[in-house]
C-alpha cells in the first residue's frame, strides 16, 4: 500500500469514527428527550442519523478494506448487498436533507401554523416517498446486475457494465443523480433562500426594537448596551452563515462524486483511482458533517446532552448567570413593549405572538 492509499485510509478511518460517534449521540438525544422525537423535525433527524449510522457501520468498513487490499470482499454476494445498501442510503440521505430544509422553511416562515402544517405523520409520509424512490433505484441496479466492485472507487457500488449495456446504464446513472442529487439541491437552495428572506425580515424588526430599547433605557449599563449591539450584529449574519454551511456541505460532499460518476460514462475518460477514492470519502464525510449541521450544534440538543452528562455524573445544574446578554436583551425588549402604549385590537395580538416566536428563535 503506497503513500496515497495510506493517507486515504487514514481519512476514511477518521470519517468513520466521527460518523459513528456523532450519529449515535443524535439517536441517544432523541431517545432521551421525548420533546425531540415527537416533532416532525425529530422524525426526519432520526431517519437521517440512522441512515448515516448504517452507512458508517455496514458500508465504510468494506471500502476501507478495498483501499487497503485493493480487492472486493471474498464472500459470495456480499459486494452486491453492500452496493445495494450504498445506493439506497446515499440517495435517502440526500432526500432527507431536502426534507429537513423544507421543514425548516415551514418552521421559520409559518411559526404560528407550523404544528398544523407538518405533523409527525406527514414527516413519515415524506420519508416513505424518499425510501420508495431510493428503493426503486437500488432494486433496478440490482436486477440489471450493475452492482459490484469498482476499482476506481475501491468500493462496492455501481460499476460500468459491458459495452452493449452502456447506453442503458448511462440513462440510469443520469436519472439516479438527477433525482438523488439535482432535485434535493434545488429544494435545498429554494427553501434556504426563503428562510433567509424571512430571517432577514425578522432581524430587521428585532433591530428596530433593540434600537428603541437602547434609546428609552437611558440608565442601562454601558457593558450591557455594548453586548446588545454585538449580539445585533451577530444576528444579522447568523442565518446567512447557517444556510451557507448547509448548502456548501451538500455541494462539497456530493458534487465531486456525482461529477466523477457522470464523467466515467464518457468512453475516453479514465477515472484516477486516488481521485475516485477521495470523492467517495467526501461522500462518506456527509455522514460525519450532518449531525453537527442539523443536530448537535443546536441549542435543544446541547441542552439534552448537558442533562445526560449531569445525570451520568450525578450533578445538579448550576444556576444561570445574571449577565447573559440574550436574557438582558429579552428583558429589555419586554420593558420597551410595556412602556409603549398599544391600541387593543386583534391584529396586535397576532403581531405579539409573532414577536414572541421571533424572540424564541433568536435565543
């Protein structure tokens, strides 16, 4: 095994370890907290993490053996089964990310009607459609005998058939990546754009309330005032940063492998083995990135992890600090709303509910 194979094997081992640990933590959090697993987003996250965990436990080790030994598994039918699982889980992961982005758009765009628009049962129907589409492509590839060991990617997945079957295989590959990559990417970009617009509108309204509060509360301590201004600047870029990370991770992880697969169909193109394995490793890295992008870095999951750690260590939670800037900002906004007279109307009640939901999303 040369230097290139050694480095790629080390990268794959690191991705495998992070994917196993992070996705197991997500499943543990959802199992520990009933609030997480009873939401529609929780159902989608459990599906995504379970698929990534299966990919890391049942698919990545055989690719690692392929990188180290340069040959497929010796057991008869094992490579076809692994290729079936690889095709199914990769397509299901991309579609699950698209479903999560649509769920986020509904939660941000329609906060007062979100619970009625997307229930756990509706999330189950979305997952059923994703599983059905992934299963159709996997079964079709298995029935056509297009699953096997690909030396260019050192993995059991789709492999080039003999020359007479190339046109059918090219049409199948193009359709697979159109439905499993281009369609989820389009949904992700469209919903992310709408989420960004809503978040920017909410931030503008929060900025107006914050500036009014700073002008009315003349006796506010300068340090609190400075923290509020810093938080205001961070809030403006928070939505853009999160949306950019989700789209960039999708493109970086999936695009090289998809482009390489499509280029492989050209007769005069030969895929370099090192590049093919690297593109496959990037696809696997989505299983290690998604738990942090969609779960573990969120406040709700951090709170569940803290409770699990305290229960494991048998410690009592410490009282919250009185100098928290987010709490200062919330109390300051409430004081401004109390001082400002408002006419009683049904329209104001809906605006108050919308402001409360915006404050909860800011925290």
